[in-house]
C-alpha cells in the first residue's frame, strides 16, 4: 500500500529529525550554569527554551520507541512466540491500547491545547514566549502515535507479504 509506505516514510523522517533535538537541549542545560553564575542573566531563558525543545523531543520519542520495538514490549515472554503471534499481538495492542489512548489525549486535551495555542501562552515565571509549545507537544505525541497505529494496522504482516 502506497499510502502506508509514504506515511511510514514521513513518520520515520520526523522521528529522525526530532532525534537531533537532544543536542540543543544538552547545550541549553549546560549553558544554564555559566549564564547564571558568569553572565548573571539569561539562564531562565535558556531553561524555558530547553523545556519546549525537550517537550517536542519526548513527544516524538514515544513513537520512536514503539517503532524500535522497545515500547510496550514484554520481550522475555514474546521471544517464545512465533513471528505471526507477535505480529498479531502488536496489532492488537495498537488497536486496543494505543489507538484509544491517543484519541483520548487528542480529544481530552483539546481545550487545554487549543486555549494555550490561541493565546500563545507564555512561561508564567519569565513571561517568555513558547509555553504553548509544551502543551502542543501533547498533540504532536498523540498524532505521531495515531500515524504509527495506522502503519502497524495496515502494513501487511510477514506472512501476507508477497
């Protein structure tokens, strides 16, 4: 299915790109001390920026872990199962675990995310812009999980592949 392959490619590229977000988070965490103690300023700004970058990184990491087979995997038990059984369990988990949870996050968080986004909510302590990105990351996470659920459910299993 062309749609599934393209969606899989897109999610993969987004996850790969998000992996690079860890570098500015590390730099911003490192800079907080010299900014606070040597420059006597901007450490809270670095912290605020690091928080919303980290929120986006974590939002993408859930799907990255699922794609890598390390999220929600009981590997000690599953190693004994056939590939077909593991495939069915993966689809079952996606359909009855991840799909309802991601929809709940999208629907249940609607008011919080939209009000924050529309108001372009700022960090409460510093009044710096970007706090809404942290709340928007909740939807990024849920949308990526939904996309991965679609991929996992519609991708042919090894047995069905030509």
